[in-house]
C-alpha cells in the first residue's frame, strides 16, 4: 500500500495553521483489534475485527467534531497501547498468553494500518499531528512495527511526526504541560510521578502541570501524588471470555480526550461513549 504515496507530496493534505496554544490529545487506548467476544460465552456485547474498526472510526469522528470549537493548534495522537489484541500468528500476546482471536494476524495488522492512517488523515484536517507509539503488553512488537510503517507512509507529510522509539515510558511537552505516556502494565502507578522527575528533570523543572496517561486496566481512574495526576484511561472494548470468567465486567465503554492550553493546562475534556449498535 505504501507505494501509492511514493510521490514527494502526501495526498494534498495540508493541516491548518493556528496559534491559539490549544492542543487536542487523543489516545484510544486498549482497542484490541482482533479480539473476539462471543455473547453466549461472555454474557455481554459482541466484539470482532469489523466491530473494532467501526467503533474506532466513530470515536475518531466524534472526538474531532467535539474539539473543533477550541481552535486546535496541534494534535497529540497516541497509538499502540494494545491496539493489536495479539502479537503473532500463534494468536498470543508478546509474552505468549493465548487470546480469543477473531481473524488472522496479518489481516488484523492490515486493518490496524488502514484504521490508524485514516485517523491521522482526519486529524490532519484539524492541525499538525504528533503521533507517539506506546507498546502494550499485548502488542509490544506489533505497535512498533506499525510505527515504522507509519513513518514510511507519512514520510512526505510535513505536518506529521511519528515517534516510534521502543521506550516503555515517553514524555511530551506542551508549554507548561508535561504528559508522561506509559501502558501501565509493569511499573506500579504510584511510582510514575517519581520516575518522571528522575527521567526528565529538565522538563519537570520547566513544566508545573504534570500528568501521566496510562491504559491496560480498561477503566477510568485518577491518582494524584504531590500534584502529579496519574490517569488510567478507559477502553471501548467489551469483556472477552477470560475477563467475564474473572468477573472483570461492567466498565463504561468509552474514550477520553483532552484540550491542553500551553499556559493554563487542561481547559477542556470530552468523551465518546459506546452504548451499543447504532451509537
């Protein structure tokens, strides 16, 4: 597919330029393309590759529409974070845990590729895009391969930057705001504020507004420690058989997005909530 964008311009898409100091952050964490949820087993809603793609598109479209009133200067788009439900043709996670899988690994990879490309294309109609890959425990390798693919695809798109480095914790500065990004599956969440200060003391000193954004748990939660907020971001997916069996059910299926101002910090947030087919 990438050969279609070999010319020295990218599709003619040119992001609008504004100087409002407002940034839109979108992070659809734990979307699990390729996950299978069969209602007779789970007692909940169905989920498969086609459903995952449809919900992804609806969420992106909704969040863009709700952000337009803020005159966005830059978009921070975080991808990975268990975007793929499994990491290989054996339908297991990176560490080898078998998964309830819908479809073939290569088909999942291609579906994710076109879904993320479509999302970035849409975000480019809002503002220039800084995209950051965050490996998850389900897709530690696939998310980084996706980042390399996106770098090739958008190599002539001057308004797109792709961070595909393999670090398990990343940092993003926006004026007075410092956002730490991690999947949240390994390091204890209460240790993240101290890690931020140790790993990036330069940005810690410069940015008085500090947050971590994590996933993995499929639910909303905010932990604050000495002024550093650690946010667990929710997921749009229903429980599969394993989660249902363990009783990990009932979380609101939603995604949160944020508006960050360079001087004031968070000035807005909005959600997309999935309430079933037709929503």
